[in-house]
């Protein structure tokens, strides 16, 4: 009888050791991924110098300035209550608009504002759009959440980011395939001051 009890304890000890081993490996992998994502920057200063001009433009209603992309110009938006900054590519096929994200709660996180932004788009288009969420990414010192959708041949990519405790939406819009412009949108976020 003693011998059987001892075997059960040995088996339990082996299971505990295996569980500790797997938990340790899991934590090591997660921490390694986190450190790797924090350590590397997606864009270099050379990218910024190549694709953005030295011209910074201040937003109309927000304490934020962004650099103008090469081959783009700033347009004075008619309704500055909604659009803080509007960039148009010189061929007039693609635009970037900056909007402060207004929330009913000052305690909302970027994630909550992201979900609210999606709900607002679905309501605006009467649930006729399919939202594709992208994984969160780090651009410089900012966490950026993005989603895309298309309607009536028009393509949208909305990036949400925080700057000085305020949330902003930077929306890329075009009647053509806009994926080639994703990096410009991300560089503009990186230039936020």
C-alpha cells in the first residue's frame, strides 16, 4: 500500500515538472516576441526622408502636426469641425484625412475607441460593409489599430492612434487599390508631433 501511494506522488511530481516546463517555454516565447516587436522599428529615418517632405502642417483643431508626404498637398477642408487635416495625392486619386476621435468617456482606451469607430462606420453604411481588422502594430512610440473596408468601389483604411492623451483617426481613401499607400499612411503617423 505504501509503495502504491509513493508511485502516485512520483507521477504527480512528473506531471507538475512537465507543466512547469511547458509554462516556462510558453512564457519565454511570449516574452521573446514582445521584446522583438518593441526593439525593431518598422521604418527608418531614411524612409521618412525619402517619402515625406520637411513641411509640417498643424491640424486645425488639435495640437498635432504631421509631415506632408512627397507628391501630396494639403487641402483646406470645408468642414474643419470634422476634418482636422486633409492630404490629397497630386493625381487626386487618394486622400488622407485626420479626424480627432471624440468619445463620450475620457477614460476610453484606444481599443474601446477602435471598436466604437468600427460601430460608427457600420451604422453610417447601414451594415453593408465588411470590416477587416488588422493586427495591432507599433509605429515609432505609438500603438496603431487599423481596419479596412470597401463600398461601391471605394476603399478605406482607418488607423487609430493616440497622441498626447487624445485619439485620432487617419483615414486613407481611394477609388483604386490603396494598399500601396499603406506605408505612406503609417509614415504620416510616425511623423506626428
